[in-house]
């Protein structure tokens, strides 16, 4: 990322806002990161009132910027509240609409999607929210292309996350979009959080406590990650796990909310991105090291997952940037 990087993130808070989602935004976009040799986000909290009583009266927030700060946002984060049946403050709705009109990036965590939907900026767009409010959301906002059972939805300039923890996933996804895979891995390590969970993974996975120990996917995941440069197949993973491909597929769905092939491809793309960011110029070497085999396949998968060609990704996130 260029040293001229400048991006203002503004998080809206309203009466009864959830502290967790506000904390996620502050942690990801507001904290200084001296371990990164690059400019970071300009982060601001703003509200329509001088004092904001947070959810359950846990505390009252004071000293935040006025609602006019939302008009300066490059990324605007909608407020998340548990009382979704109460209409959102009209001043907040107006701020969201103004941000959408000028082309700002709009983001919601958890029930923040209700505020975006009330502002009509989700009409005809893909979106999600916490599974617990899914039926209410789908019923109230039929014009929204509701996507259930996903962690988050990236619809370009409008991004929505599911339940509380998915706010971290979406926030890291935004950092990945803005700064690349190497930076988001550094941020994830500081958070002691997984570097990447694909947005298509399931929100909530109900399963019984296993009767026998150590039947998780951890051993096969570690084995595969150490061999991404090899032409691994789902059959190879199943053979290492001493199970059938069908059983492995069910275990991936149950534990990770995705398929073995999708997980493997995502990990290969992440490795390829990191190699490009570190300065590897030869696409054939990147393709071989990440297991894609050919430069053509690398180009296809990188564009599919990041929206960028290898050359465009290098210009945006490589050492020269």
C-alpha cells in the first residue's frame, strides 16, 4: 500500500448500541499499529447526540464526534442494536443515505444491517445479519437479497456481517482488501485470531460433543498447509485422514462450514498473494509454490478471489507500492 494511503473510517453509535461491535471497529481501524511500516486508517466514532447510553446501560459514551463526521467517511459503519424493532434515529438514516449517494463504502456488523436496510441502501443488494434475527430481517425487507448461513457478504461497496464474532471476519476482510494478505496476517497475529475465514462459511454450526478425542480436522489441515506446493486433491486429504472423500466432505462442512476443495483453494490463493507481496515477480514460480500449477490457473483463481489480476495485485500490494 502506498505511503499516501488515506482512508477515513467512521463508526456510527446510537442509543443502545452494542459495545462489542463498536469495540471491533475501534480495535481494527482505530488502534495504532507501529509493527506495520505504513499509514493506517483515520478512525472516528460519531453520534447524533452528545451522550450515548450503550446497550443495557452498561456505560454512557461521551466525547465522540457529532453526526456530521459521517459526511467525511470513506467507510461508514452502521450502528448495531439488539432492539431491532425500534426505528433507527432519523439523523442516522439520513447520514447513511448521504454516504451512499456520494459513493462511500457501507459496512454493518451483526444487526447493523437493519439500519442499512431502513435507509433503503440494501434494496436489490446481497446482505446478511445474525441468524437469530434472520426471519425478522427477511420479512421486513423483502427487497434485500437475503443470504442466510454465511459469515459475511461482500457486495462491493456494501458489506454486511453476521453475528458478533463475524464482525472480526469482515473487518479483517476489509483490511485484506485495502492492504493485502501479508498485512492482514500481521493484524490477525496481534489479535490472536485466525487470519482468514471465508465469508461463505456457515454462521452457526450445531453439533454434538464428540465421544472420542482428537477427531478434529486439525491434523489434516496442518498436513495440507505444509504441502500446498504439491498437487493435492480431496482424495489425498481423505487418504491422509484415513477416511472416505464423502466423510471428509461432511467433516469439513460440520467443522469449517465449507468444502475441502474450497478451503484448499483459499489457502493456495492466500499463499500466492503473500508471495507476490514479498516481491516474487515470476508468475510460474508463484503458481508452482502455491500449487496452482500454471500461471493461467493462478490468474484465474486470483481474479476470482481478489478481483485483481496478478499484475494489478502486485501494483497495489507489492514491495514497490
